[in-house]
């Protein structure tokens, strides 16, 4: 099966479910806050809740470069399986938590284990898919993240029907079982150029550091992560507060809207980028810039909207644009970074994006307590405008893939 011409898409399918669980397990907490705070009173404070969400991001961010370095040097299959198993076990244990400190430390461990997945998973997909299918393959994988985010929105609904403890238990068990499935069917693959002896542990990160285009991509990836993480962690709260509806309704409404629209963005941005880059080396860059530009008015309207139709339309526009952006980050990176160092490079990028997310998550917790959440959503559109301008001006690829001829 590994040698089948369809197996690269089997890999995307297998990892799609891992991506779903990756975001589902971390996202459920944001919508189950009202249910959990009945048992753990500290979560009644938005500032305390912001701390709980932010610790995951800080640990996740610190681990991301390390996980990228590891993924470039060991069998990624076992790294992915181990990562999934550990964070699923943590999810299971969260159902037994009775204090804020227990939740806090479990979120920290989840940050370590989940950080091991994304660089390994995306670099494996990039190795299986060449330039004609890479953006679509990466984009389809990213829809697993969106679906996990959307299903996480039902955490409050499930918790209201059963209990928040049982919700954590069931999804933790599902992840543990799926880790066994991956162990049986997922296969490692590295292109022939990577079959040479591995360099010293930190040499890959040194090579990435010396690439000027990488730093342009790094900043371009990090800046949109500010509203990206704000949408993931605080859009349900914004919907609930603005529309005056309970979180059990606002959570699914917010997360399903962004997940569905992001899926549409991937289906537009993936094939468009794969075709455009065959004719123009900046095709992926242009596709990503178009998508990210769509999030600028969306953030403005999210900040000033006060009706369901207005907010849903703005969230939908944001999701389509962000899907086009998400589908092209790794493919753009592949135009500038050698295959042997791509997980390392993406791990560094992920660190920048997650640190941005940690800062905005903590900030928006205080903003919510002060009653300024909508205003601060609108202000985030300014940083996106700067990111788009920088990408278009400074990034100039010389081939469709690193080392490939331009013709």
C-alpha cells in the first residue's frame, strides 16, 4: 500500500483525523468554561481562564522548534503516534481534574505533546506531495484542524447534556484508540535526497537561521496568528456577549461558521495555488496574500457587528481568507527551505505563531473583563495589512520547490 500511487492521499486522510483530534482536544476547554467553572470556581474570572489557555500556548511554542528538529532526524510515524497517544491520555485525565492547578498543569503537558505533531505531520505530507498537489494536500489536512475546532464548539452542548468530565473522558479514549490505528497504517517516507547521513542535531536550525527569506515567512506567519488564535479562543465569547446567547449556542455557531468557511477557503486556495505556481513562481504568495487580505474587513466587522447575520458573515469571510492562507504556508516554505530542514523551519514558524497567540489570548482575557473585546478584534486588522504588504514586497522565490529549476 505504501508504494501505491494513492498512498500519498491515504497519508493525508490518516493525518486529517490526527489534526482533528489535535484541535478538538485543545478547543473543548474554551466552550466548556461555563460548565467547568461550576466545579472549579477560579474559571469564573476571564483573566484566570486566559492564563489557562495561554499556558498551553507558551509551552507549545517553546516546544515547537525542538519538535521540528526531532522530526527532521527520526521516524516521524512514531513521533506522530506518540504525540497523539500522550495528548489523548491528558485529555482523558482532564476529566478527573478537581482544581485549577490540576487543569493548569495538564494543559502544560498537552502543550508539550501536541507541539510534537504539526511539524512532523506537515513535513511528511510535503514529502509525499510535489508542487502540483502540495497546497491542496496541506490544505485538506488543515481542514482537519478546522473540523476539530468546529466540533470543539459542541463541547459546551455535550457537557450540558452529559457532563464536562465525561466529554473529556470519551474524546481522550477516542484518541488513544486512533493512535493504534496510525501505528498499523501510517508509513514514513523521505525523498532520496534525504537518505544521506543526518547532520549534527543543531546544524539544521543554524542553516534555517541563515536564510533571509525564512525570516520574511516567519514574520508573515506569526502576525496573522494574532487574530487566528483570537478567533479560535475568543470568538465564542464574542458571539455570546454580543448576541446575548448562552455559550452552548454561541460556541457551535462561532466554530462551525469559521470551520465551514475555512474549508471552502482551502478548496479555493489549494488548487488555485497549485495551478498558479506552475505559471508564476509567486503564485502561492499571491494566493496567500489574497486570502489574508479578506480577513482585514472581516475583523473590522466582527468588532462592530451587533446582529447574528452581520457577525456570521464577518466570521465566514475571515474563515475563507484564513483557509487560503493556511493552505499555502508550508508550500511557500518548501520553495525556500531544503526538505531535510522543513520540519525544523516549520517548528520555528509555529513557535512564532503560537507565542503571538499566547500574547493575544492573555490580552483578550483582560479585554473581555474590561468590556473591550469587540474593539480589540477590529484593531487586529491593522497588523494583517502590514503582513500582506511585507510578503508581497520582500519574498521572491527562484523555483517551485527548493532546488528545482524555475522552468
